């Protein structure tokens, strides 16, 4: 997904360089594969990304600038909160469990649980209600929300322009002298776009890379495919639809309805991806459940009726939920644990400089 053509690519030069060196190496020297850590690579088992990389190809300078911004509280009104306050690498860039609902400047409480920023490049829409339709626009929301950064984009741009470090970094990344908002947004997207998580045990299993599943993991995967995968579909474990999974019968937060104003969308929220789900507790838009066991108990017999509840959850006799016995629940949780990508949450590429 790089803008540079193959012939001007540093990778090619490195490859030629190493080839030249290695022709003079002794036979038992392993040839070294040059890996461009800043190249956006689509995992073999993934769909094509939705992000338009042609407009904003990832470069080392752009990514490093995006990282600097991500960890810098300068984006908030009083310099106290950064993106990283609510999106932490150890929890797959979801919030930490001590913040079930996100916490912004002046310790103001948000209304939703901060989602994991896993595989954002593949998402068509953002937020629990799909209220943002392009990744580049997400930070505007974070900057201006009173319970997040409570700042204006004009102030952010002015603060960045006043810093020699940022003047230099924007010049290096984009060749500009005056920092403007679109470039800051592009840099942040370069950073978040690279948060690709595709090396869990599950991935290694489906890509035949030598991982094998236990009997319980296989059983869990089967039950999952039968009972959950109609919504938590495909390799991203979401079909990106908005559904009501029976959490409430009255709604302070009406979800998708806030965007469409349709009554038929009250209580519907985006089907979340389940990648790294074992790390991203608590669960649901309102952080209702602290463990995966509680989530499965909810699917089994905790649902409440509201007219927009998904029809999948309504049986002929009016009973709500998905029938799961204790063994089914254990098997599903065992399977969900295979979606944890420890390499991703420990990847030094994302470490604060
Ligand atoms: C105060 C906590 C907080 C801060 C700070 C914050 N976020 Fe978020 N972020 C959230 C919450 C909560 C949501 C979900 C919002 C919603 O659904 O209404 C979210 C959603 C997102 C999403 C969309 C995820 C998805 O699955 O749709 C992205 C991307 C994102 N944030 C990136 C950022 C970036 C980049 C920054 C810094 C510029 C940032 N966030 C700062 C709490 C925060
Ligand atoms: C009809 C679609 C649908 C089906 C079927 C479904 N889910 Fe969900 N799931 C959702 C929606 C929608 C949410 C988010 C609801 C919210 O936050 O209001 C969700 C949330 C979750 C979460 C919380 C994730 C997070 O990050 O907060 C987990 C875990 C989960 N589902 C697992 C499952 C499992 C396991 C099954 C099968 C037993 C299943 N789901 C079946 C639609 C579905």
C-alpha cells in the first residue's frame, strides 16, 4: 500500500544491497530479509482495507509523527489527556478496565466504553453508532468532545505550530512549513492504520502456520460459527451492522438512532469485532459486563425485550436469547481466547518514543 513505486522503493535498494553483500557471504550465513516495518501489509486471511491509502500512504516519518501526537496530551484543553489515556496498547488499544466508561479532561465521564483500535484500516464506519464515516475524522471528535479533550481544533493547530519539534516533524513527514489540521489527521491515521492484529493463534491456525486447536477450542469454534458468526462474521469478527442484542428495554443512549433518527434504530449498536476480546473487558457499549462468562450468560438467558431486538434472539415461543449450556460457554470462551494476539500488544513499533 505504499505510494512509492517498486523502483524507487528503499526496500528494493536494500534487497539489491543485501543481494550484493550476500553473494560474497559464506554459505552458512543466513540471508537477512529486509522488513519494512512501516509498510501496511494486508494479512493473507483478511479482506481488502477500506481506508484510502492512496491519499495517505504510510511513511516512517508520518507514522512516527502520528505516534508522537497519539501519546501527547497537547491535544487536550489543559494538557492532561492524550489518546493513550483511553486507548492503551496492553489492552489492544481499548481502555483499561479501571475506566469502564472513558474519562476525559477534569475527570469528566464519557457515556461509552472506548473500543479497541484493532484493524481500523478495515472498518467502513466508526464508533458504536457509526457516527463517523472516515478514520481521519475520528480525532476531531475526540478533540472537541467536552468529556474527552474539550479543545478546539484551531487551538490544537496553534499549539502544534508553536513547537519546534512538531514544525520539524511535519516538515519531514509532509514537506509543509505551516502545520494544518488535515496533515495532523493524516499522521494520526497512519499510526492507527498500522494497528493490524493478525497473528493470534486463530490466525496461525486458519493460515496453516503450524498452530493446532485443542478439542475444546475446536468445539468452541464450531458453536461460535453456528450461533454467533452471523453477526460476528468473517476474519474481523463483525459484519459492521447495527443490532440490538437485548441489553435494555429503555435507552439513555439510543445508539444508531442518534445518527439515523429512525425509531427502528433505537437500541442498536455496531456489532463489535471480537479480535483480542479477552483483553478488552469490560464489554458492550456501556461496559455492562466485566467478563466473557457474564456476556455468555447474557446471551443465554439475560436478554430483555425491546421492539428492535434482533429476531435471531427471539424464539418461536417468545423466549429470548441463544441456548447455551455451561460446556458450550466454556468452549466458546476457550475459542475466543485464541483471538488474542500477544505479538500485537507487545509490538515495540507502537511504543512511545
Ligand atoms: C477520553 C477518552 C478518549 C480519548 C482521549 C480518545 N478516545 Fe478514541 N474513543 C473513545 C470512545 C469512548 C470511543 C467510542 C465513541 C463512541 O462510540 O461514541 C472512541 C472511538 C475511537 C475510534 C473508533 C473505534 C471504533 O471501533 O469505531 C478511534 C479510531 C479512536 N477512538 C481513536 C482515537 C484517537 C486517535 C484519539 C486521540 C486523538 C482518541 N481516540 C482519543 C475514547 C477516547
Ligand atoms: C444478532 C447479532 C449478534 C449475534 C448473533 C451475537 N452478537 Fe455478540 N454482539 C452483538 C452486538 C450488536 C454487540 C454490541 C451490543 C452493545 O454494545 O450494545 C455484541 C457484543 C458482543 C460482545 C462484547 C464485545 C465488546 O467488545 O464489548 C461479545 C464478547 C459478544 N458479542 C460475543 C458474542 C458471542 C459469543 C455470540 C454467540 C453466542 C454473539 N456475540 C452473538 C451482536 C450479536
